[in-house]
């Protein structure tokens, strides 16, 4: 029956149905159904492993639940249980010894990595108040926690067959790829696999709610039943800690407000709170498992890239789209909240005082803690005379720059390190076409640099400088406000090849934005050999079709192909003009902006390696090319609004923000004007660069 199932979830369900409705019996009796032989399990799991990668780590729990012990028993006899109920410790050695527990309202979900002392502390504290409740424990990083699972009666599985050292390298590479792609979170965990662990726990736990445990979650007391959320309407409830790093982007909140079913109460909670100490409705998880394939995750990722890169963020918008609300749980708090607000809670998130970081192989490659915007990330002990650094990270908007900034902590002198993100604009998906997007970025970076000049900290700035306005603004600020002698400036271009930036789940507006961004951030090199990237034109044109199909949604079928042909022709001309393309062969590409350092992320091993390269180059010193830009020191630090482009309301209203275009012809006109203005801007700017390079002696 198990092997006849077409998909892993169905096979898993059949296997769990048998395991949870039968139990081992010490001897053959009239009630015995039949013997289960180890050879049968060997054959079964060989075929399951060959068909379903998700079956990894499942066998040990099945053997334990059926009564095999120590690997020496060749067969066991099983008989039906008296009544159906999931077995406590389904993957642990206590499943048979303890029998079937009574149903509980609350269970626990816990993924652990390398902080074994903190993991045991968390489990021991939970068992003080919940001696028999279901705990789903997963080792995610190759470490073996089976002894803890046995000691604290947990349902246990492993999600990695690698050694901790091998797993650290694999996850570091996956996390690096996720910083410019989609599908893996900041810890190198596959997002779908992470969700599958939630779905699995919801299936086998037999409880209404799963409390999200982490190594830094402390249990103060048993929860109060009257504080549990409404199981009919709430999918997730967590600490009421609202911080700028956890607040939804304006784009995401607007999309959710429109797309979330009307039965979900408004106003929607506008921040993520799915961190440790939150509580999740198992019925909502089952609904999400059914609907996940229909959710446009590429669109969500474009609206807010934290959703699938940060585990605290993932469940909140997904459960909202399934028709369940996200709320605050009165029995949970975060240590960053004001301690005086509420001292009566069951679970507290953020208790990292017991971490044993020296024993964690993964900590070397994947530092777990993040950097807050405009928040201190370094030691408060400042070194007299130490250099203060200004590092500008320029990259396409899909590249997550804060992951690199957080790994520079402690590497650039003893000064406080601050990270400033200028790319969280409230504009539509096609940000490069929107005046408001680059005006906001320009103003934001000016203010941050002004504070750095007058302050006493090291600053890392994240920009996507489509129009070069951010670099201009930084250069002018530095000239108008002279920085102290003990400062160093570095401009870094972080990139990945266009083929790797484009994801198969990217919707039309997202794919179009990435194409436009690439044309604005790159230019053709004199030779293919030695170029930073190689662009294969035959791979670009199919993407162009996907990137423009959505624009014909409001056109009648008779003229739709002609309309799309005209639109594609205009975008194709833009790509050729901006990148100076001829022919069909591979073309060498280099960053359009002057930079001190360029790093191809796809060639690195980990984000920590990238941070070390940047920090090492910054410490070498030297004059930054940014200060050689051909600008007037007395020029205004704000640029004039370029005519021909459109502000946010017009761009969004005509569909360029990713909504449905109200007038296809007007949409085509808007796109044409925007692309023309970009072309003229960069032609003029390239001429100014060329003239400056020849000191004004270039031929007319």
C-alpha cells in the first residue's frame, strides 16, 4: 500500500496510518495481525529512498515505533491498538514503552542544530510543565540528538545524513545562493523541506496547537487555556514585539490586504511574529499544505524578500492567504519587549545566555544573529584612533545585502557597525522605472552618509543604483562634508549571473524588473575574456516573453499578439541599446559603475567568505574611485526629476507596479517613455565618463 502511492505525502500518510494504529506485542497471540520482518523494512525503505528524497531519516522512527531495538531484532509481531491516537515519541524509543497518551491541546515543534547544551536546557524546562505532551524534535545540521529524544520522550527525526562538518559547507553554499535567489532560507535550509516538517508534525501530533520551540525559548509556566487563540480563525499567534526589521514592506501589506480572504479580520497585523514562542494551528498547517502549490511564492518574494529567507517570517503571510489570521499570543513575549509591560507569560523568546558557541561547527560559516537597521552590531568598546569605514554595497534589488553586512561584525575595527538599507521603497515591482523609488533611495543614502561623517561608527550601505543617483549623492555628501582622516571608503559591486538571478517561479513583472535592472547596472565589455559576466542572448529572449505576457491581460484576443509583439520589440530594443548588443553569440559584461571591488557571488563558498573579502580589501586602504566621479563639489546633492518617467501613483495605476493595467495603450506609452528616458540618461552619462577619462581631450 505504501509503495503504491504516487507521492511522498501519500506514502508517508499510509505508513503513519499503520504505525499509529498498531503496536508491538511481546508474543504471538490470537489478536496478532502478522509479523513485521526487518528484511521487509529494508526493501521498503530502499525503494522509498530511491523515489522520495524526503524519506531520509524516517526509517529510524518507524523501527522504534514498531518495537525494533538496537538493530538486532529480525522481526516483531504487531496487533491493532485499542483506539487510534498518535504515539508519543513516534520516532523515539518510548513509543511502545509509554503506550498511547491522551489527547492534548498543545504540542511542540523544535528544530535544533549545533547548540546541544541549549537544546537540552530548552527540552528540560518544557518537561517541567509538560511531562507527557508531544514534542517534535528535528536535528537539522547532522548532529545526533537521539539521546536527548530518548531522555525527553520526543518524536525525533534527522533531516541531514551528512556529518556536521559536511553539512556546514553544504548549508553555507545554499545560504549564499539564497542571498541572490529563492528557495533556501538564511540558514541554508530548503524552504519547502522546512514547511514539510511543519506539515508532518501537524499530521502526527494529534494536537490543536504546536508551540514553536527554539534553543533560545524559555518556558516559565504552563500556558493558560483561556489565552489560547481561537482555533477556528487564528492560524498563528506570537509575541507582540514590533520592530522595524519585522514590519511588512508597504508592498507586501498592500498585496495581503487585497488578496487575503474577506473572512480574516482587519486590520491585518503588519509585522512578522512567527519566531520562537509563537503558537501554530495544526488545522491551518493542513490547509496550507493543500494550497501551497497555488500560492505565487515568486510574487511574494519580490514584495518582501524576508519571507522565505527568514524563518520568523515564512508562515505569517502564507497562513493569511489560507484564510487564517495572525495574532498576538498573550502567553508569549520576546526579550526585546519592555519587561515592565507584562511579566505573566508562559514562553519567552530570545534567551541566548546558555549558548555554547565554541562547539558549533556551523557558527563559523553561518552566524545565526542578524543585524538590525540603524542598530548597533559591534562592541560598545571603541578603539581610539581606529579607522571608521564606509562600505557601499551595490547590487540588484534581489540580492540580500544585510546578510553580508551582518557578517562584517567585529572585522572592521572596534567601532560600532551600522547597516543602512536604502532599497525598501514603497514603489511598485518595477522600481527602476519609478521616480519615487530612486528619489527615496537618494534621500535615504544622503542622510545615512551625513550621520556617518559626523558620527563615530562604521557604516555599511545597501543600494541598487539604477540611475547612479545614489553614488552621486554619496560622492557629493563626502565632498561637502569632509570626513575625518581616520576613515576609509570602499565601493563594492556584488553580483550573480543573470541566468542565476532569474527564478522559474518569477512572475512577469518580477522577471521584467530583473531584465531592466541588469541593463541599468551592467554594460558591454571590450572583450569577452576577462569579463565579470557572460551574457548569452539566446537565453535572454525566452525570458523576455515571460516578462511581458502579463501586459496583454487587458487586450482582446484578436489583437493581443500584435500588441505583445510591439511591447516586446520595444523592450528588446532597450536591451540591445543599453548593452550595445550585436549578433547572437555570448557577450562579455562588466559593471556599469566605477567600483573598488567586484565579487561574483556564484563563485564563492559562503557569505562569510564574501564578508572576509570585503573587510580585507577595506583594511588595505587607498583612495576610493567613488571620490573621482566627475562631479561639482558645489553641486546640489539632489537631482532634478527627469521628465518622461512617472511617479508611483501613475506607474502603479497603469499596471507597471504589478497590478492589472487599466488601459493597455496607456501602459505601452508609459513603458516607452520610461525606457526612452533611461536610454537617454545613460547615453549622456557614459559620454560624461568618457570625456572625464580623457581629461576633456576626446574627439567630438
